[in-house]
C-alpha cells in the first residue's frame, strides 16, 4: 500500500470512529468494532433517523448488504426487526432515488 493510500485509509478510519461516537450505545462493549458490527446493531434496533444517518455516511447499498447478511442468518432479532427495517430501508431508498432524479 502506498503512503498516500495508507494515510487516506487512516483518516477515513478516524472519521468513521467520530461518526460512531454519535451512537455510543450500539456497540458499547467494543468501541473499536468494525463498521459492519455497528451497522448490523443499528439494523437490529431500527430507528429511522439513525439508519438515515448511516445511509448518508455509508450509502444505502451498504445498509441493504448488511441487512441481507442478517436476514440470511435468520436470528430471532432479525426476524423481529424485519418489518420496520424493510419499511425504513424502502423509504430511504425512495428518498435517495428522488434526490438523484432531480440532479
């Protein structure tokens, strides 16, 4: 990895850590957890504003990818969250599409 690429990656990681500080309760036991852990925790405790914030930071496809992983696992938590998460993700995707159509 080149020095410039390594520096960019470190800045990106620091920025992401700052982002997750807004949501300290998601993964309270491991503040250094990977983004996927935070995103999946947020999906299992769905709140529109939090998931929208994550979609803005990471993109709605990333949210959908992590949700697909959780639904494939089929845990009771994922089954319980399915209805609200599907509604929230659909609304976020519609909103993003609407904004993109105006550009």
